[in-house]
């Protein structure tokens, strides 16, 4: 019986040493120390043994039980320490490792272009002015020498807004050009004036490769004594040189706009086709980027500025077309498609 106890003890300790999972300890305890274990059965059979053998076997069995219970406690403590160390290792932060990088966005290409244009004109002494996108008919048309019956309104398909005042209905619309800010500037500022006016504008028209119902414009206005057409051309040529580069060809020719007299338009040689003609430029080889001219005396007079004392020039350009020219993009709708594959290139 004593030999059996020694073998039982050796097997139990050997098996306990091989356990590395806390859940397996309970199975080991039941097998070697439980009510139905072999050790318990030996203790229960002591009554049938002679007195001398009973004493020896009983003492040995109790020693084996005490030693196994002690080994079990030590094993439990060892596994708990190992588990805590593993958890601490998983949760610890190694401050020597580089931090996790977060995705970085950037400005939309249209916004980048707008800021660049403002910086160019800002370096030439212009200040930035802004105005409301929902505008009165007076500032959008009337103050710019475009009365209600004027045919120039026909080329600006307008989104009108119903607006009631105490005195009745007053015409209001989504502005069709940022030139409405020019009308407000002439009315509120005194010469000398040198401003640019960027912002969103709206036209009720279909989308195609070069048109969208919402797009961006920037207008410019200079009012002072002795302003000439030469000042206008010099300012716009300097802008074109700095934005497109000195190698780009620029075309400046007469055109009509109701709020300037005389009027002109400036175009840039199409980079997409090199002047040979393509879809982007309408097969003309050129893309008009702005209209300009000497501010009409009536526009100055409506704003309270005497055209006999002061002269003025104004210009307006579509911002969206400029990055198209610079980056050889043939469809303006790509800027508003929210396709990150396209937008991440800028």
C-alpha cells in the first residue's frame, strides 16, 4: 500500500508540473484529491488494515494529501502571476515606438485655387471682399446696368426665391455672379478701391464638361483717379504670368458685358490640345477664363461715385476652369463627384 501511495504521489506531481492552463487544475484536483479519487479510497480502506499497517499507511496518505494540496496552491499562484504578466504586457505602451499616424486630408482643389488667386492679387494690393449668396435682384442686375427688360438676363438662367417684405414681394435670387459684390462694394466704399470678391454662384442650367449649376467665381474691382485700360491689361497679364507661367499664350480681345464699357475677354491657350482644338476648348484652341473692361459710368453713378472724377476697371473669372487648364482636366464635374481617387491627386 505504501508503494502504491508513492507511485500515486509521483504521477500526480509529474502531471501537475505539465499543466499550464488554470482550467486544467480543477480536473487535476478532482482526479487526485476529490471524494472519488484513489487517495480518498485508500484513506477509507484503513479500517480494514491491521493496527500497525493502518498507522503507517494513514500517516503516509496524509503526508501525500498535504504535499499535493501544497503543490496545487503553488501551481495556482504561479499560473495567476503568469496570467497577470501576460495581461500587463498586452496592455502596456512602449513609449519608444512611433505614434500611430492618422489619415490627413487637404483642401479641395477648387479651394486651393481660390486661395492661390487671392494670394496673387493680395500681393498686388487687392483686399478680399465677400457678399451674400442669396442676393437682391437690385444688386445682381439693376445696379450693374442690367434692368429687367435687358437681354443680358437671358444668358443667366436664374434660381428665383419667393420673399415677402412688409411692403410686398421683393425679387430675390441665388446670385448668378460675384459681380453683385462689386455693386455692394461701390455703394459702401469710397475710392481708392482695390478688391477681389470670391464666392459660389448659381445658374439654372444643365451640367456638361465645362458647366455646372453651382460653380465658383472671383471678381475684381479697382476705382481711382486716372485708371486706364492699360492698368487692366497689366494687372491681368501679371496674374496670368504668375498663375499659368510665362510660357502660356494669352489672348485679349474685345467683348461685351453690360456693366463695363469698353469690354474685353481674356483667354488662355488650351493646354489639353496645345491650341489645335478639343472637347475641353470647344475645338477653338482657346478657353476664355475671364471677362473684363472699364466699369460703366452708370454703375459707378448708382453707387454714389462720380465717373467724371474717378475711373475704374473690373474683371470676373470662373475659378473652376483654372485648375482644369493647369492640370489638363477635361471635365469640370470631376471636382464635384467626391471621388477620392481624383481628389487625392491635388
